[in-house]
C-alpha cells in the first residue's frame, strides 16, 4: 500500500531533522514554503507537522511557527513523552518563568 502525501512529507522532514538540516530549536520553513517545495497543499503540510508533533519531533506555536525539538531515532525506543524535559531545560540559560495574573473561584451556572 502506498503512503499518503502527508506521510511522505513527514518522512522527508524527519530525515532532515535526523540529518541536522533542521537542527533542534530551529524553526521549520513556513507552511506555504513547504507546500510549494513539496508540491502539496497547506493542509497536507499541516497534517505532516501534526504527525511530527505526535512523534515528539516538533512543537507548534500558534502564529509563530513550528520548531524542532530533536530526533526520536537519537533516543532509541524511548517514548517521546518520557524524554521531554520541559522548556526550562531545553532553553538552557534562557530561563522560563510563569506569573499568576489572576485567580477566581466561582460556582458553576446550572
């Protein structure tokens, strides 16, 4: 059985991540550029990126792009969720913080 278009694109991007063409913490080209390069629709690119995110290779930031986390093959059979270290560890010296902007307790409306 032949692979779907999004699977073929996903496999090629995985290869590029593995070969360090897209190194960890780098931003992937935008969906329009990838769609043009692969000769597919943006929907196909989005599906391929969703698959890469499921594999733990990339993460998507709404309105900012898709960023490379790393290569699953470099971690053997370890599941992506068990090797994710959080943004603080991934960013190194660029410390990540959180601020509580507000807190409210309310009863549900029935």
